[in-house]
């Protein structure tokens, strides 16, 4: 009998192509059977790892990044899976299929086909484990929201407001333990699982929700490990950790809208070491043939984002104006993935106002970073968006949507901090304690012949075209236009809370004094005429 594979349909660019093969069921196929495939086009070869999906079914998934003919051949220690070969014809991308998000121009992002990607995230850690009704409500909410990314866990989460058990678990259940929140986020609650096998249905459901996100244009920033655990998933052995990680990558690397987040608050996983995290980063880099974005999220101590295999900074900090420092320090995009949550719960990180969250979004943006939203308003059903999804009720979402519209209308390259401003020079120097007044008042390199015009507020844009300054809590009533000489600009006053854009002057030249009504949380946009 000739070994064969069944495809899931016609192959198209930037869409997951899947082969299903029949193989052995005896023993432990998750660990005993090795399956790989090599996809080849001309001289190029892409190695892919297969996985066991239960019921004697094995799958190989591939994400085509070029059109045309591709051949494939499998290799396996199971004879029934070895030497299977074939050819696929990859057609053009379907509408909306732009490929994985990549780093672009050092500090920004684009899809693989060159389409611009603006990273505006939200967090709903285990929205995908709440049952169909609530999960569908979350998807409907996201479809109307401004968010282009959602941070979500692969494993369930143990914490306050998270005592309901999921319908499925990632491993076969041996013994059920306690579900009550007892104040310890990673203790022994009496659960037992067979960590040497997987429950394919659990991962199939995760895949369904990732595909649902792709359909509405949202990236899945998948948190692979986290410390908030009552089931023992955070205390597996190194071998079990590695096996789980490789299985996850084999299943999901061919999904175009996946990002790898090695952890939520890696430094709170007390049984793991830096050697563990570096090993896992290496595994992702080696096992993912499609090169998805990868980072590590911190609680207290930031990870060393200069690690060459990390693609971007994923950091937890409330002071988003430091984006400019981190992007220069690590020469990578900065995603401020936890800046505190709009809400009213007791935890200090979960009760800032919507106005404050919007303020942090604007500070992060004009300092060259990307900011992530979160919401933690309490309700009797304990369906908090930050954990379970559902509906959004906060004041910040519409204002974040307003910011997104401004960014979409801005430079295609994204916004970079303007280094000639006093704000930039002071922050890069390490703050007022370290700034040198002589350097601040000296002409900026390359601007020696320009008339002196000071700009004390954070400003980002693209030279000679676009300058966006944010005043924050300050409320100036006049600002001198800090634009290059012999160029003319249109000045627009932006109210970031009332969501208005008001043109206040045309043909603006360098040094021209612009007057407007003083008010906090305004911004000034100077766009070249």
C-alpha cells in the first residue's frame, strides 16, 4: 500500500495549508513518533515539523510565502508516515491575507506582503476558555473595537475572578483539585495531569479562535508560559516544558496571525531560570519555519531585549514616555503591553481612569512606542475583560479608536521621535539630573543655520512632512512652530479626549506663534502643505 496524504483544500499565499496522514496509534504517538516534511521550491527548502492530532491522524502544516509550485516529502521513524511526497500549486493571496507581521524600519511593523501594521493591542488572557457564548461575544466586541492584537494565554489562568474551570484541558486529567482562589497564584491545589500526552481537542479549539481572530484582522499574541497556575502547568519538568513548546509550535507556526510571547511576567515563575528562557527562545527560533515575532513579557525586572532572537520589546511599565529610551537601547520596536488597566478593582494596577489610560497611549505614541489597552471593571458575574473578554464598557476605547484613525492618516513609515526637541534630549540623557544645558541651547547638529525655536513637548513624525506634539497634563495657550525653515505647514489642534481635530492655521512657518485655548490633553499636528 502506498502511503498518502490528504490536503485540506487548494493552497493560497499566506493561508495555512494542511496535510493529514494516517499513522500508528499504539504507545504514545505524541512522544514516540517523529514526523517532518520538507517543502521545496527551486533551490529553497523549508523544513516543517508534523504533530499527532489523535485518532491515528497526523498533520503537517505549511504557510506558503510565494506562489507557484512547491513539492514536499515526509520523513518519519514510523514507516506509514515516511516518504510521502507530492506537489502543491500555491495561488494568489485571498483578500485580507497579508502574511505574518514582521519588524519594519527597525522600530515599526509591517505584514509580510508590505502592508502597514499598526500595533494597538488589548489583553483578555483566557477569553478563549469561556465557552462558546462568551467567546462569540468577545469576537463581536473585537470586530467593532480598534484593536489589532490581543494578548491571550495558551494555558488557563488562576487568579481572582478566574475560578471557573475550562471545558477542556491541554493534558489528560488524572485528578481534579480545588478551583478556589486562595491568594496564592502558583501553589499546589491538588490537580494531576498526564504531562506526557496532549488533548488535541483543547488545541483544536485554540486554533479555531485564532482563525476567528484572523477573520476580523486581529493578531493573536500567544502567551506560552505564565505563573498564574493551580493545575501544575507552571511546574512541569524541563523535558515536559520543551515537549509542550515544540508541540505548540508544530501546531501553530503555520497560522499567519500568531505572535510568540514566551511568558506573561516571566520573572514571577520562580521555578524557571534565565537558562530556561534562553533555551525556549532558541527552540522557537529553530522550530518555527515561518519566523513569527517573539518576545518575553516582564513583571518587575525587564528581560534583556538585546537578545538577538527576540524581535521586539514587550514590556510592563506605566511610564510610557520611556518608549524612546527602550527603542534606542535595544534598537527594536517597543510594545508597552501592560501599562495598568482602566477599571475599579482593588489591585493598584487595575483601577486607573479611562482618561489616564488614553494619556498613556498618547505619551507612548509620541515617544515612538506602541501601547496595549486593558479593562478591569468589576461586575457581579466577574466577567472582567482583562481575563474573560465579553463586552467593553470603559471610556478609553473610543478615544483609542480616534488615535488609530490619526495614525492611519499619518506617515506610512510610522512615527519616530524628533531628536531635536528638548524633551528628547533630556530623556535620552537620563532626565534632568543628567541633562547638560550647554548641549540643550547649542544648535542641534545639522540645524546650525536655523533660527532658534524651542519645543519642550514630546514630538514624533517624519522629517519635513509631519510633526505630532502631545502636551499631556500641560495646557499651553501658544506654541511656536518647530518646523524646518522655508517649508509651510497646516496646523491642527487635537483634543484627545473630546476627539476633535480643529485647523487653527495654514501656511505656518518656522517660529510662527500659534494660539489656541489652553486645555490639558491636547496635541498639535503640523502637516506639510
